[in-house]
């Protein structure tokens, strides 16, 4: 049982997901695979309410931080001009073009070898 | 389990963690668990102006599966010892 999240129970936390979403919520519960039960979910940037409670699957969690600003509870990030967070996927842009090349090369090679055997 | 033990020896040291979403967090390593989930204290984000989401956060839990790199100081690691231990663990798991 991972006790690492125990200190965050029933406190306001910031959660970043693998999709690049950033929310602010109260941690109600968690388990071994970091599935999180959170409540009073708000968007971290705009402060807009998303849901009253929410189960976040563990594999979607990137990190969760303890909010400690009792002085300025929801600091106004909307006015700061925040860049959207990236997701955690490692994808190659225009991957199909790469594979098209590989395929074309392979075709050429097979053409060559078949013409070699014919002669 | 080797790297779990290894990270346990790094507790209370300053490390930089790069996540798979390109965020870099610098902080004091507070605890580790079997999945290599990390807990950092007193964090600072390297690119705070671009990602201010964690501005008012000091204590953070990072899921091990989303870590890309953990940057360590050279003198924190005894590479020879670690290499030796890794080899020994590989040998013992083969039997």
C-alpha cells in the first residue's frame, strides 16, 4: 500500500493528467494503483467547475501536488496567459509518411531482387 | 527492487525530475515506493512562466510511470557499485 498520498487526504490538490488536463480538487481517496477519488473538481486555469466528484484512473495521473496557498486560494492563472500542458504521449509527427518511405524502399528492393533472379 | 533501494539511498537529496510531458521539477526527494512513485518537497518548475500550474505547490507526488528522467548529481551515485549490484541482481534472477 502506497502511503505516499496519505498526507494529501482531504486536502486541496492539483492533479495533472496524461491528457494535459490540470485540475484542482479535494482528495477523498486513493488506492495502490493511484486511482484517485476527488471531489469539487475545478479547472486549474479558468477556475470553472468540472464536476462535484470524480474517479480518476491511476494510469491517467501524472502528478498531484498539495496546494498550500491559504492566502490566495485560487490564484488567477487565467490572466497570466498560460500555455496548455502537453500530454505524455510520445508520438512521431507525420508517422505515416515515414512508413510510406519504408514501404516504398522495401518494394524497390523486392523488385531488384526479382529482376536479378530473372536475368 | 534494486532501483527502489537505490532511490531510497537518495532520500533528502536534491534531484531534478523530467516528466513525459516535458515539465522539469527540481526538489528534495522525500520518499519512494515500489513503483518508483516519487515524492518531492520544495519543488520549483524550471519553466515557471510557461507552466505556472504548480506555482503554489511545494509538496508533490509524481507517478513513477510518467517520469522520463531523474537527473542526479555526479557525486550522489557510485556508478561502479551500482553497476556491480545491477549485474548481481541480473545473475540472481536468472537462476
